[in-house]
């Protein structure tokens, strides 16, 4: 009985410690995004002058383990880590005009985060898309290019994650610059995101079916689909 009691106390303390650590991470991330993100763009120049805050936030993740079974916390945790790591990768090479100007930015550069040494592609494809079937990830993982849906001045939080995912998906799919519709000619130009990850958007129909779930002004079902070139220019503040 004594052994059971001690075990339960240990489990409680461990769980409490993890919760405290994740709460600290989410709050620090939220403060950081509020300070350096505005109108969907990042003030890389200001961050470059003093990287300590960003470095500390990312380093803190190495003492946190989040179980995949706690889906909202896990997803919010890794979405924030991805966006912070993208910023870190840009700042390490700033000034730069595009993330593509940095060799191996997505697939070779490894970030020491979450107790792992991992690339941005691994976070997106293995830890998020590979574990959860949710196309909305594409509207919150921000690649540092202007063609990507906009980064937001707040952290993704476990208790509001679903609303945040939904909101950002709706913002993108109702943006005439992101979804370019020519109703008269029944044509629609889509972001190449929807070409590269077509399988994510066509599980219950085609791309238009997915878009219309979130779009206020519906697109004609038989519209001809094409894709406009992706804008890889850096999403930096002026």
C-alpha cells in the first residue's frame, strides 16, 4: 500500500511538472509572437539584435515531453516549435531574401528541440501530418515565405487549438489573394500548397469540396483548377 501511494505521488508530481513546463513554454511563446509578429510578418531584424529570448524558449523544450495521446497539447506544442524554429533558422542567416536561399533549410538543418535533433520537414511530416489526419495544419505551419498563410501574433494553445486551426483555415480560404476565383470563366487558381499536399485536401472529395467547407462565397463545383506560383519571398516586416 505504501509503495502504491509513493508511486501515485511520483506520477502526480511528474505530471504536474510537465504541465508547469508546458504552460511556461506556451506563455513564453505567446509573449514572443506578440512582440515580433505583426500583420502576418516577422521582425527578423529586431530578433537578430538579441536572440536570447528565442534561444531560451527553444532550449526549454528539451526538458519537456508531451505525449501524443494528449493530442491538443502535443499538436500546439509542435506547431509552435515549428514556427519558432523557422524564425530561428532565418535569424541565423539574416539578412536573407528567402528561406530557399538557405541550403537545406527545410530538409537538412537540424534543430535541437523537444528532446530531439530534427529537421523542419520531420516536424511537419513525421510528428504532425504523420500522426494526425488534419489538413488544417497547412494553414498554421508558416514556412517564412509570403506564399504561406500568415503567421499570427499569438501562440497556439491546447485549450483553443481547434478554434485557432479553424480560424486560420477560414482566413486563408476566404482570402482572394490565396484563392483566386474567376466566377465568370468558372476557373479557380489555388496555392501550390494544395498541389503539393493534394492527398490531404481530397480525402472527402476534391480541393473545391474542402475549400467550400470553410469559404463563405462558395466556388462552383465544376470550376477548372490551376495553381499559381508560390511566393518564397521572406515574410519580414519593413
